[in-house]
C-alpha cells in the first residue's frame, strides 16, 4: 500500500475518532441532564431500558475509540495495513470496510473458524473406520 492510501486511511481514522468523541460527549451530556421522575412503573422500566442500551452503546464506542487509537499508532509506526498474524498486506477493500482491521481476510476467517469448532468439525467430518 502506498503512502497516499495510508494518508487517506489516517484521515478516515481521525474523522472517525472525532465523530465518536463528539457523539460520546453529547450522549454523556444528555444522560447527566436527565431527571428521573416517573408516574408509572412502565415508564420507569422503559427509561431504565433506554439508559442501559445507551450505556452498552457507549461501551461499544469506547472499544472502537481504543481500536482507532491503536490503528493510528500503527500508521505512525509504519505498520498500518499489515496483517498482525501472517505479515501480508491487508487488502484495500477490507480496510475500506474496516479501517481498524488488524488481520487480513484469510487470517480473520481462520480465527473465526477456530472460534466455531462445531462448524469447522462438520466441514471436515471423517467417517468412522469399521472394525
């Protein structure tokens, strides 16, 4: 991957980070200003459910922010776009879809297959030998 592509991905990562940080600030402001006064138990349950969902989404954003910081570190170190497992270049299409990717498609697929042994086993099923 050329320096021009790396520079483009660097900017994409910076834009993603800026957007996520802004969304997080906005969400935290809204959550801190909420006044909880409910006349109905159902309304309270709905509000608690919404708040819980918001917390889950903020946690997901926090994890993505960490991944973006790591990707920016790889850009700085000259390692961006290199698979951390096999050392090959990560395809541009994969990086466009997932700019924080650390694995090429092949290694990611293998990792996912290892996490699903019941699926992998069924693909390579060997018949039992008869005695």
